[in-house]
């Protein structure tokens, strides 16, 4: 028979120390989750946006500004319905709203509407597929609106996006 050396068993931390460390790490994770949840709850509070006077009857969202014409203004554009570039038999219907930094003339909203319509007509299906495609579309729409309004358009809100 071969000589087998007896190796002493490895001595690790005791079971009590392991349980204590587990409790400490668990308490730290719970605390960090609670703190980050409180932080996100405070940061993600929705901001109220007053509605432009010409769209006041169309919206279910009331104007909350103390003085009329002060602060951000929400303007709903007419629905955009057209076919996209590829495949040509695919139609898109999109309802958008524009958030301005203050009241703007209706002509600016009309120009933005026509510019967004021109952009949507150049889209291809693979460009708007998935979540990243939606984010790229929204970024492109916001960039075009900002350029057309000389920086007065702060955000584009896509209310409906339907492809058929």
C-alpha cells in the first residue's frame, strides 16, 4: 500500500462568523435599496406642464401655472399619418405634443409638424424596431423640433405610435 499523508483539515471561519457576515451584508443591501428607492422617488416626480390656451379644451391635463403664459407650455400637434420609406406599404400614425419653454405662435407649431412629417416619411422599419429604435426616433424628433424652433421646443412627447 502507498503511504498516504494525513493532511490536517483546513480551518476556516467559524459558522457564527459566517452567519454574522451574512447578516451584515444583507442589512447593507436592504439599506442601500431603501436609500436608492427614496432617492429615485424624489427625483422621478412628474412635473406638471400647463396647456397652451389654444389646446385647453382638447387636453384632460389642467393648466397649473399661477400666471397665464409663464413657464413651460404643452402644444398638441395634429396627428401625423403617412407611409414610411421602407417597406413602402407600411403606414405610420403618430400623435405628438411639444413642450415649449413659453408660449409660441401657432406658425411655429405648424412648421414643426411639417418638419416631423418629412422626417417620418424617410424612416425605414429597421430604424424604429425595438426600444433603442424608439429612443433614437424620439431623439431625432426632439432635435428637429429644437432646430426648427430655435431652441424653444424643449421636449417631444410621443402620445401614440402605430404602425400598420
